[in-house]
C-alpha cells in the first residue's frame, strides 16, 4: 500500500539514520550506502558551490521510511556521464530555462544500480511509481525543466515509463567472469592474435622493473589513500577538459569509513609508487573509478587499470569488472559493450515531444552500435554474452 505514504524532501543524508538508509539500499552497489553519500556531503564534494544541491526524497508510512532516492538539484550537467548538453542547448533556443534540473543518481559515478531504494519485502513497482510521481510533481510545481534518473535498473525503467518517463540507453564496456580460474584461463577466451598482443603488453611491466599489487581493506593506510588522491589530481590537472570533483578530505573519509570496499591497484618501481587506480568493490563486482601516473611507460595504463584489476577480480571470484564510462579501446582488452539505462521526465509539452523523437532515433543508433561492436569483439564467440 502506498496511498497513505508521506513524501518528504531532506537536504542532508544525515537527516536519515545510517541504519534506516542502508536497510533500504541493501543489495545495491556500495556507492548507494549512507557513508559514501554522507562523505560526499561532509567534505563539500556535493554542495551549492559544486552545483550539486542534495534534495533526497523519502517516503514514510506510519512514521517508518519505506522508500528513498538520492536526488540532487543540478545547476549544470557535469559529473553525470549521461550527456544532455544538446538538450540544454535546444531548451535555451526554445526559451526554456533548463537549469536547475533534478537528478536521481550517485554523483560522479557512472555505475548501474538501484536508484529507488525500498523496504525489504515491499513490492517495488508501486513504490518506484510513487517516488517517480512525486519527482514529476515537484518539478512541475517549482517550474523545474526536467527530472533525470541515471544508471537505473530495468525494473525502475519499466515502472517510470508507466508514469511518463522516457527511457534512454547507453553503452559501457564491462568484463564478465566466465568461471575463469586464472588470468591465463581468461586469455584463452581471446582470439589468438589479440591474446598474443596482451601477453606482450603484460611482459613490458617486469621488463621495466614495475610491479603491480592490489591493496584493500585492512592493508590500506591513510598514506595509500593520500598518494591515490595525488595521482587522481595530477591526472585531472593534465587534461584540458579535466575537472576535479573530489578532495583529499573525501579520500580521508573513505579510508576511515569505507576501507572494506576499497581496492587500490598500485604500480611500484624502484620502491616508489608510480601509478595507481582507485576501485570500489563488493562481493559481486569491482568498479574502476580513478587513475593517475607520475611516470609514463608503454602499456602502464592498460596493465594497472585493466589487466591487474581483471586478474584480481578472478582471484576474488567476482562476477564482473566495470571500467567506467567511455573508451572503446577497452574492448581490445576483453571488455565488451553492455547497455546502460536512464529515464527522463520533461515538463514542457513541446520540448517533451522533441526529446521523445530524439530518443527514439538514438535508441536505434545505440543498438546498431552495440551490434557492430560485438561483431568486432576480441573474445571468441563461444565466450561472448548472448
């Protein structure tokens, strides 16, 4: 039953207890947990200054929180990884104020997972629709252009479509564990020419005196996290389009609160850390997030970001490794294209119809692109996902 539910907007995740929130978000990715979201808020990574204003939605019945979603009032479209810059430009030409907009998702994190958290044992579709209708009403009542639900699950997409949200699909490159027992076993799934190239790229590391090791859980020190922050910041600063979303204070908070879900792949040479990646993991998957290097070496990036992460995932028995947004070069390393899903609600009628036409055309294009990419997979057909 949802008829007697009360919808509330909270401006800080700390207005809900950790236990309440995590009981709803149980079973989704680590990024949805209270500690991750609160760390972003406490360290100023999400704030009015950064253009991410928390306005989380909760539904209460009989004084008990039965559903929730992390929502942010956005003053721009940066840090989302579902790109709508063309929509913003089209709205501007039509005289529609696109920003602020409403975003349901995890800041700076292109990882698929639950976006609507529901009480254990509750029927999810009615609660998803309830929160979706509340989001749409808040947007309309406050003259906000749109609501966007990024990297959501299929059941969320279906429930939101039923109340007027438009679905959108995208592509990411993921590694899937086909019951591999070792990295060599995994290499056996490659086509022969690519398998030999990967072996050559792997041999480059010991030839240069570089070792790569995973540090996670209790092995992680604050020094490790601070070195990883320097690698992250150095990489962002080198890119003309780079934008620093996270702070050293955030990395410190994660070391204090979140070490059990962190995995750093660190490359060392001559006793010094020269490169690394910041990954988050649970018992099912590893999620590659940030990379940086103090030295440049051939194939260092591929070895640290992909090969070592995949080898560690095999060792830990994980089902998949998600390497983040972009980068078709990942397919050469055995990561094949997977669909991602988002859902969007547009308030203005004319603009709404224009976006619907665009999305219909885009979905066909994305499907053709994925089919074409799979035709060029480096994995033998018998090892590919249907």
